[in-house]
């Protein structure tokens, strides 16, 4: 495969020198992340990204509220697209437009939303403000938050680590990085959690029978022995993993397959439709599927996202030690779902809203009649996880401050296969002079960044400079520095452009 030569440290140095205070409306601040570590990890050569596989994104159009006042979509708790973008930027190139899923950029971050109250495990909120990239339009932010839970309150887990050990997973940024992440995750498990390990390459093997996490040394020893070689029989391995999950199923527990791969299945069941059919056949078993993507150059993003979307799952991309710690340690509570089959529906009042456009979520749009159909699969929310969605609105002549311009409805299930619970909120336009919240500005900045990366036909006046100003001015609730690093990435993206 063709290699692109790049010296990452030089790229960062150029960006640091070139980005001026005038460019972004603020001074340059230092990044305390792991650029040097990443350079040492990934080396000076990065693979040509042209071999990666992404589904085409056809952006949502504006819809006349008088013709269709209601819009329905499934939530998307994934963050893979954001981490993939970060790897591209660090390695000196902009991400492919079809890899830019704005909803995954938004939901990579935790927003400062209120916790659920009473018996609910989800809380919802909404906010309207001016659209930064089109002065004639408004922006509607919708927010959801899953109930936070402590480690002691989260039910026991039945984990099956399904690990791709084919030749394409060889490397410090793939299998080696994964092994470190899984070992770190074991350190935070409860003694009563269980772990089984299944590997697949030219053949499928169960390298660790289901083992209690109190025997952490045994589990880690099995993880550390993992080695990559051969071709990839992903389909057969997935069936074995589901059978293993069923055999050790924990009623009321977190029964979850964690699949770690670059998605390059080339022997056995490798057709995406056939794999999706297999995954869907286990939906009523109460088993979740989390997919961790690794590597680049032959990265099968489309396949992994499709499988996670159809398998009560989430999809993340692990590009660095920073992401490994985020997924396996800092946000490990997200592996436990507190809201299942979560759907959102917004109903606009044509008296106040002329047209609307859902930003992102293109492959999560649902038919309006699916909203109350509990048989329709939708997305899951982990403990303490936040979900954000944005609509760009063209106001009607009747739009006025302090008027209820829409209704925000949500349905979710406490458990897979249960009955959905309704939540509802009137969306009221702000009074004159009301300043937008940090949550609103940060979400708007992420959207402006994504629209610019995509060169979207809907980007209006959006630019990297606008995105930076919005994000940098809303760096609150940033315990792990993720928001600050986004601002840094925006600057680097501007230099690459």
C-alpha cells in the first residue's frame, strides 16, 4: 500500500507558528496532549487513507413545516467519526467528507445537562438561539442525558471480548493498543463481572472461558498472549460470541459483546447484509454489541457502523492512548445502557417555523409512525451519557420571543424488549436579549466545524475560525481536556486546508 511520508512534529510546529491571534480571535495556547507519544507510537509513515470504506452521506434537506411538521430519528451514541477525524488531522490530512458524521462529533462529548429525576433514567432539554452561520435562521439544540450510576450501582457484566487477531490488526496502533486498553478495563471491573475471550483470524478460538474478574491475572495473561496473523473469519466468530453470551447470560445484567477489529472480514460470513441479519437475530436475547474500530488504510467503517446500528450497539474508534483511556476507563459506565431503543420526535408549529433541517443523523432518520412502535429498533444511552441533536430552522413570520414553537417528544425503554416510556417538552423561543448557553455555543461550534470539513452545501458562513471561536468560548465541564483538544484540532485543520 502506498505510504504518505509525514513528520507529525513538524506539522504541529508549522500549525503553532502559522495560526495567529488575528486568525482565530484569540491567542495560541499550548496543547498538553500526546502528539509526541503518538508520533513515537505510529512512526513517521501513515497509510494512505484512500483504501478506507465509508458509506455515502446524503445530507438532510430543509423540510417545509406546513407540509411535514414532524421529524423523527433514533439517537446515536457513537463517537467513532470524531476519533477517526482526530487521527487524520494529527497525521496531516483532512478526513474524507463521507467520514464526517456530525452527530458523532456532537456525541463524542459530555454536555452539562441536568440529571434525570424520579423513576426516569433519561432527562431531556431544549434551547433555541441564533444560527451562527446564517443570520436569518435559528438553531434548535435538543439534549438528553442518561442517569449517572456509580460502579457499585451498575449491575454485574457478562463481557465477551471478540478480538480480531488477523494480520491486518498487527501493529502498535491496533492490537498492541487494544491489549493495553482491555487490561486497563479489567482493572476497573467488579470481582463478580465475567469475561470470555474469543479470537478470530483464519480460524475461530475461545482463548479464555468465561472467567470471574476477581481472577484478573488470568484474564490479563490471556489478553497479553494475543498475537496477529492470518486472514479474517469474522462472521463465524460473531456467532460464537453470541452463543457464549447466551450461555452465561445474566438476567438484569450487562450482557455485552465488545468486538475489536478493523472490520476487514475476508473469509467466512463476510457479506455485510448477512452479518446484519445474524446480529438482528439476537436482538430479543438482551445482548448488546459494542464495536471498537482500529487502524487505517483498509478500515471498514461502513460495515462496523452498520453492525452496531443493528445490534443494540455503539461504535467507537480507538486511535490513541488518549482514546483508549476515554473508552475503557474514563467513560466505562457508558458500557451499561440505562435507556434502550431511544427515539426522538420534534413537531414544529408552522405558524412559527417555516422550514427545518436536521443536522446529521442521516442514517438514523425514522418514519414518523415508527415513533410509537416498540418493535422498531433504535439507539441506546449509557449511564451518564449525553446525546445532542441540532435543527437549523427558518423562522416563519409569526416567530416571536417566548412562544412555544415546537414540541419535543422522546420514547425509551428501561430494558430491551420492554414497553417504551414517553417524555415530552414544549420548546419555547427565548426572550429578547437572552444569551445562548455554553452548551448551545459548543454544539454550534462542533456543527460549524463538521459543516466546514464536509464543505457542506448548507454551511453558509461557517468556517474553521467560527468553529474555533464558538468551541474555545465554551470550554466548560472539561475535566479530561477533550474540549480544549478539539479547539487545537480545529486550528490544525485550518492549516491543512
